[in-house]
């Protein structure tokens, strides 16, 4: 029993002892069915191979032509960084920084950290800074948006196909491999295995027992490495990440972010995403206006993707998060599992809303001034990017353990009633 690792489910706070897992096996929470651990085969070697390949591909995406474009005898060629550069030259340095960060800089840092960490583990040598890097990994994960960017590139190509000839460059090919290797690397990172390899597993706090919530026994599960800590600690005993017990006060932060996102959603839809200047005049296209243009040119698939990602998903996410926050403040014991599904979906789909911002960046980069028509980014692109980022942070600040509080108090009540009835029964 002592060699088994004790965990509190990060979503429902249930304390359990993990079974000993073989490669290819996973452990799920018995109460909310969340996957807690998936054990990979030869994790260090595999992740090193994927992360190193992804780093090489990242370096190869930078120097060569990414996309080439020809229209009416005029040719234009761009490299990957031109997508960020185009935003910078059009006076949107924040959008330029956002694109550079989510596509190149943060994924590059993530991969370099992985190679350093897992090489240190594979060589069984303690290199400096490994604990800091291991703590950083889980925080970086949601901000790696290369897969979203790739879909954005494909949509931009689809949009331009009708009026111009678009050719894929060598950097684009390398980029596809980079995305594939990066996604594989992210899926192989296993915090549980990683922290055990780095610092082994300290025993759970004395007096802890399984089959109850951590909060009810005054202990807290570490959100970074999973170790159980006493509520009195402010930082995890193993990884030194800060730990917090479920508290309704944190809902205020989530509410504030939801309000901010809702306000920004208005300019994101009123202002133009893109401005197209031709000899004939200037066309301003908002998100919905752009979708209408796509329908007019019979690009139904792209119209559906843009409409869903840019219009439906952000508003659905705002409504879903508001509903979850309301439920957390007014807990009901019913249908908690279904609500957890809603919470997981809002966490996963949010980042895909960034597609339209990337489409604007690529289109602007390809159609720089000097051609027959030129395209400029609009104010809505910045407002919209802010909506996506703020709703992502709002989903991160939301504590799903609060949704289970009602179930717990209900169970406590019924067990108390049961023991009362028993006592009364024995009394007679
Ligand atoms: Zn659970
Ligand atoms: Zn920890």
C-alpha cells in the first residue's frame, strides 16, 4: 500500500491510491471518470525523439518560403515570420507579439525545456533548473497554438484559391511535420511520471484516507505534480508550486474575466476584422460580414468553420462559463457528471477560436500593399484575440471542485441522517 501514489482528483477532489500501472494502462477517477494518469512505454526516450524532431522542424520552418502567391502576373512570397511582421508593420504590435509567441517562441521554449529535462532524467544526472522547467511545462501547454495556426493557413489558402494561384513552400512542409511532432510531444508529457523521476514520491500527510474528498480531511492535491499536501502548506512539499483549497472567492476572478470578455465581444463584432482596398473602393468586413462574403462565393465549408469558431464558440463559452460559475455558487447535487463534461469541452475548444485572427494575419501578409488589392487588419482582430485569451484564462481560473461541493454536503447529510436513525433505532 505504501508504494502506491495517493492522489486527489483535480476535478472532484476525491482521494484515492493509484494502482500500479503497466505501459499502455491508464487510471481514472472512480467518482467523475476523469483520466488521472496514462502510463507510456519508455516515456523518456520517446518524448526525447519527438521533441528533438519537432525542434529541428521548427528551425527548418523559419528560413525558406512558406507560401507563394501569384495574381495577374505579380508574384509574392512569404516566410513564416511574415505573418507576425505584417501585423507589426500595420501598427498592431500586440497581435504580432501574440502570433510570434503562440506559433514560434512558446513552443520553442516548451520543446527546449522538454529536451533538457528528459535528457537530464535519461542520463541520470541532476542538471540545474530542472524543477523550475518541470513546473513551467503545464502552464505553457494551452498557449501552444501551432495546430490552430495550421488550420488557419489552410483556410486562408482556401479563401484565396478562387482569385489567385497559391503555392506551398518548403517551410510549409516542415511546418506540418513540426505541428505533428509537437502535438505528439504534448500528448506524451506525463507530470506524474516526470515528478516521480525527478524527486520520487513523499508519503501522503499522516491521517489521510481514501474514499472521501481532500477538502473534508484538510488536505489539498497539488495542481502541478499531484502530491497530497496538508492544508497548512502554501507551497507543494515536492514541486514548490502554490496550492489552493477549493474556495468560492476565486469565482469572483472568473466572473470579472467573463464580464471583460463579454464587453470586448461587442467591438470584436462591430469593427472590421479586415479592410480590403481595391481600385474600385474600400470594403470593410466584420466577422459576420466575412462569413456572408464566403457564402456568396459558395465557400460553404470555410464559412461554417469561421462562423462556428468566431461567432458561436466564444459566445457559447461565455454562456457555459457563466452557467458553471452560477452553479458553483448555488450548488445542486444533480447531474454533476454532465456538467463536468460541459466544463471539459469549454477548456478544450476555446483556443480554436483563434483561427480567424490567424487567417487575417496570413491574408494580410500575402496581400501586402503594392498589388492590385491590399488587405489591412482591422480593430476587431485585436478585440477578438483579447476575447479568446480572456475566456481561456477564465476557464483556467474556474475551480471544478466547487461543482462537487453540493454532492459532498448532500452525502454528508444523508450519512448523518442514517447514523441518527440508527442511533434512534438502537435507543428503542
Ligand atoms: Zn474525480
Ligand atoms: Zn507539487
